[in-house]
């Protein structure tokens, strides 16, 4: 079975970094609802994350299911590699 | 470097089977000294934050055991 290209890991790491920042900012904003600076940063990273997700999925297929990701043809969300196999 | 190390001195009995450890150090997390988090603290870049485990530099709290410290374990 062919290996995933090196780029897979780079984009995935970017995605994980974006997710982590979003988690941190969400928790921060829960206790600081009127911090405009953080809200702008949060929205910036939401946009950034959408872009990275689109880039990843265009190359390596859907990340999530039930409408969270577009599907390729044929129906390919079940194809390897799965997250624990990567 | 994290300066929130504190020490305590366990009791050493004359009948201890092994040589007693006279001083033990432990690390206290930085958020104890901060209270309510002020806005606009300096931040890591996303990739650094992923490694460091926190987005804000002030909350970065690495723990290095004595072996790692001997090898010069510096925070990334």
C-alpha cells in the first residue's frame, strides 16, 4: 500500500496547530467575552482553519463524515489511511 | 526559565534504611501567581503553541527531571 506523501504530515500538523489555537482561544473567550482583540484573532484562525481543511481534503479526501466534509468520487471516506494508521 | 520552584525538607530518621533525601523541590504552575488572566499576553506561534501546550508564553510550565536538566533541558 503506497505511503502518504510528506506533505500530508505538514498540512495535518498545520491543521492541528490551528485546532489547538482555536481551543485555547475558545476557553479564553469563555471567561473574557468582551476581549475584542481575542475575538478578532479567533475569527482569523477560524478562516485560516477552513482554508487548511479545504486544502487537505482536496488532496487527501474527507476528514469527517455526516456532512462535515465533501466527498470524492467514488464514496471514499472509508479508504485508508485511517488516523491511527498514519 | 520557570522560577516557581519551591522546596520542602522531609523528616530524616536515624533509622532510615537508605541515605535520606534532605531537600525535595516541586514546581508550582504560573497561573497560581496570575489570578484573572489579563488580555493581550504575549503568545506563541500556532506550531510552537502546539508543542508548548499553551498559547500564552506566561503559562508555559515545562518540567525537567534531574536527568534532563543534566543534559541541559531548555524550554523550546
